[in-house]
């Protein structure tokens, strides 16, 4: 059994925050397909060359006008999706003008439900977080700190119930192989009671490593796409993924050509199990 990395931050069962929306923006039910997106937004900083990591590093600490314009671009793109995993978002600090970027994007794009996972609290300067945006109610949300140095976490959520419930894990993993494999082993334990599951996020390694040489290798996972996502201005490495268990299907998977951050987002349309919702009478 792999334990969370810190006794001071236990696993939490959480509730999504709810955004008040006009009835016209509320999603119709039931939904038998879900449009998924994962995006590392680099706290709203645009990067188009390696030297920008040096010349624009101050933007990780201080507010700037470009950040809001970039978030507007992200928010516009999210309009087309039902469930979104965000990495490198800020929960409201000096650098964002004390604006919670997860909540801001939920409001911009009309998401009724959102959750911010705070992984590294450098108040008042930075609130390093993962984010979840959803257009459908969620049966469960858990906040899991991941093994290794402080600052990495996973959000486990569940849609549906019973045998055909789908577990979705949203995460941002470590750069190093040893720590990343500890984190993947922990994630694998989270999935042991589920038949259907989705793993999505900035996993910081290539798909072959995940499917064949990591603790996930015996799960029979499917990669929905294998296109390069990093760096966004000249993609060479496939670091961002949406992985499905064997019983799930996907259509129209892609790398989204939106170089707003230093990563490109990845998207897929998930086909839910046939028994997930009652059969409709036509």
C-alpha cells in the first residue's frame, strides 16, 4: 500500500464548487458522450521560444496584462467541452491579482461545477493548483496528494454508480522517472475497485513509457492520441495524455492546435458504457 506523502495533508473527499448560471446554460441530461480536454495552461503565460523561460520568468511571480488575454483565449476554447482537467493553474495570489483561475474559467465558459486542488501554497505569491471543470454533476471527488516531494496531486472523480461507474483521475506528474513511477503506482491503487476509468493530465512522459514500462503496464490502457504536445511552438514530445481502460471507447481524439501555453491541449470524445444511462424510448 502506497501512502500519501504527507500526514499534514490527508486524502479529502470534496464537493465541487457550483457556479450560478442561467438555466439556458445548464447541460441537458442524460449525456451519453463526454467531450474531455486536458490542458497545462502555465498560469496564463504564453511561451513561444525556450529563451522565454528566462526572459518571462518574472510573470510567474508578478501580475501582467497578457495573462488575462490568454485566459480569455483558454475560456473561449473550453466552450466546446464537458469535462476539463487543468494543470498549472493558480488559486488566487499576487501574480493573478488574487483571482482564482479555476473559478474564473468556469464562469467564462459556463461550467456549473468546478474544483481547485491546491498542491503548493506559496501565499501570497502563488497558489500552485490543478483544476477540474464539469458540466455534469459528479458522484464523488477526492483530493489525493501524490508520493514524492510536495507539490503534486491527483483529483479522483466518479460519474455514475455501480458496475458501470467511470472513475476519472486528473493529475500532473513529476519530471523524474523514479518519483513518477511511485505516483503512478499510487494512482493504480486508486483504480482497483473500478471497471472503467480514464487517466488524464500532464504526465511528463511518453505514451510508450506509460503503457509498457510503468506501474500501469498491466492495465491494458488505450492511448487516445500520440501526437506531440510540448513545446507548443514546435511540438516534439508527447507529454499530455488521455488514457482509457479497455471497456471504454473514444472518438475524434486530437491534439488541439492552440499554442496559448507552453503545452498544447489534448481532447477526446468519450463514449460512455451502454448501460450507463437508462435506454431512452423514441
